[in-house]
């Protein structure tokens, strides 16, 4: 088992990612760090919250497993924030930010807890405050990426409680999204920056089973969540050099059937 390196905060993020990819291989444990960022409370009965009022929201999950797909996915997430595409898709309302990593100690990482929903009578001020909030979120994602790879060395013990998922990576993130979106009445989006490979229980993706049978098995186990009315956008599927075109097609076919069974609309894109 590899030891966490010293705190790499002073290392440029590109250098960090290059080193991270080398260290990510060979680890079996998978952890997801996720946190909700709600305005005025997080209860489903809070009808005064902007999300409940129908303004819409989104969950964002960054997958830093696999090489070189992790590097690519991270770059795509950062690019989508800088261009404003992520904010527009999320209706400026981030509900959950998650990290999928090969490094088990990521469960101790600080979690993004930025409230990206900003409203002000002065439109210029609102835009400025909202831009600042998303820039803060981008920085926290950077920190989360570093911590997810290097473990406790970069963790803040005073940070918000991280949610620990036993078992799989992508499946757990999708199940968590169902809970975080339960009070949202407006447009809902789940954005996954991932190659969508899954190597942990309850199922390896891709596999040799017929897609319909595989999804049916997961439904029987209660793994398929209720994502009715959610738009799922997968960014980065097919970016791993370890996946052949045939296997990649199987990945897309599986997740298409999975999200359809969950009641969601799914799109596979190269960028947001």
C-alpha cells in the first residue's frame, strides 16, 4: 500500500495530475467524497429554498480513476466552469459535489461546500457574486482532486463531514444523487465527468452479460435509483486508452439502459 505524499498544495495542478495518474494504478479501494451545498437548509420540506421553488439544480461527480481519462475528465470539468457551461447547465445551483478515486483515504478529504446560488436585485452584482462563487468551487475541486490522490496529507480535519460509500464508485455516486435531488422541483441534472468504467461491486462494467439481464439484476438488488425527470450528462466516456472501441460501446450500451431504467434521460458528450 502506497503512503500519502507530503502536502502538494504548492505543486502546479498539472504536475499534480501527472503524478497522480502514476500513483492511481493498482489500488483496489474506491472512495467517493460528496457534500451537499444547500441554501437555507437541506430538508425536503423547505419550500422556501430556491431549489424547491423550481429554479433547478445539479449534482457533479468527478472520476479520477483510470489513466489518462482522469486527467482528461478533470480538465473538462475545469474548462466547463471557466466557460460558464456548468453554471448554465446547473441553473447556478450546485447540490452535490463528489469525487471518485482509487485512493481509499479520500474519505477524509475536505468537501466542496460552496453555495453557488446567488440572487441580488443588482444584476451586475449578482453576476459578480455568482462568478466568485463558481471560482471558489473550482478551487475546492482542485483541492479535492489533490486530496483524493494523496490522502490524509492534504485533508483538513475541520472540514465538513465526508460521506463514505462502501463498494462501487459510479453506482454509489448515482444512488447518492437520488437523495440530493429529492427536494428539487425544477430542472435536475447529474453530470458525470468519467470514463464510466466500474471495477467494484455490485457489478463490473463492462462485462459479458447481456445489458438487459445485467440491469435487471441490479434492479432486483435495489441498485437502480429513481431519477425520474433527471437529465444525466456523461462527459469523458471513451477517454481511457485502456478501453477498446468494442468495450467502450458496451459501456455506453450498459449505462444507457441503466439510466433509462432509472427514469432519466442520458447523453454522452465529449465536453459540456
